[in-house]
């Protein structure tokens, strides 16, 4: 896992041909606002999260965020353990995000 400030995180995400954007917050949080093109998998639903995490392509780079960065750091660790190519945690989460959002 690499933790990046939003500018570096977003630049790296946009430059990667294998980038996948994951939001690991709850459905309620996701519906309030999220980053465009994010796929939601709720880390607070452990069995569902593990099922979806295990089904993810291992050769992709995962750019992960949550509310503040704590849950996404946990998600990065899980995905790293499952053998994905790379994980990037958004430092400060969506609370610090100043980029585009879907509301």
C-alpha cells in the first residue's frame, strides 16, 4: 500500500491504464457523494467485502478511498494480502477531496 495526498493520488490514477477506483464506505455514504467512476464495496460488510475483493483482477492498480483514510488503509492491506498488483490509499479520504464528486 502506498498512501498519497490527493494531488499525487489523482495524477497517478489518471495516468494508469489499469486503474480501478474503489470507494469502501457504506452505501449511504456513497449515495451522499462519491468520486465519479468509483465502484463501491463496503468494508463494513465483511463477508460481502471479502467476496468482492477476492473477485477483483490481480493485475490492476486499485485507488481506494473512504471518509477519512482509515477504512481505505484497511482495504489496501486486505487487497495487498490477496496479491493485487498495487494499492493506493487516498490520504484524508473524501473529507479532504477537492476534486469532482457526484452528489
